[in-house]
């Protein structure tokens, strides 16, 4: 049995390839919108400019995680600055919870509370179908308190 021929390709870090941020962001928005069953058409110019100002110490993986969180949190069909969790001022990412499922669960709970547990309205604001909201609530054990 023959071994694998491995070729090492060295790429400069993402902060040295700012021109790659736009196509990567567009790809991740499409891919992650499908994954989370949301209709996100893109990212605002202001939000994109915020991505360009960030240093990306975690490279492409960090960009993908940021876009996934933005897709989950986005309540319209366009990702805005408020949906991007970059702490540009201090040069760090900051999250209030431990994982993406935690973020999604907390965001759903917040939206349910904002709409006084009106599932149709909450689903509309979350840009998801009401049935998807019900499935997410079941998945995360979200019940009216």
C-alpha cells in the first residue's frame, strides 16, 4: 500500500489577505443561512467594513464562526453591525455565552420574551418559519416560565 503524498501549502494569515474576506464572507453567509434555515441575503456595507477592520487572529475558522453567530442572531434578511460580535475597539472577540447553541437559545428566549411569547411574531422577527421555532424550542428545552 502506498502512502499519501502530502503537499504543504502555506497561506499568509487572513489579516494579510483582506481581499479574501469578501468572497469568504459571501460563501459563509450562503452556507450557514441554509444550515440554520434562515433567509439572509447578505451583509450590510457597514458590517462588512467592520470585518475588514478586524485582525482575524483565528484566521478563516474565526471568520466562519463570526458569520455563523451573525446568521443565528440576525433578525432581518441582512446582517448588520449589531449582529457581528467583534470587539474592534479592544481587538478581541467577545461572547456572552460559551457556545453557538447557547447564543441561539438565549436569542430565541429573548425574542420570545420581547414578543410576549407570540410564536408567529417571534418567528417572523427571527426570520425563521414558526415550525422551525417550535423545533428549536423543543431542542433547547425552552418553555414559557
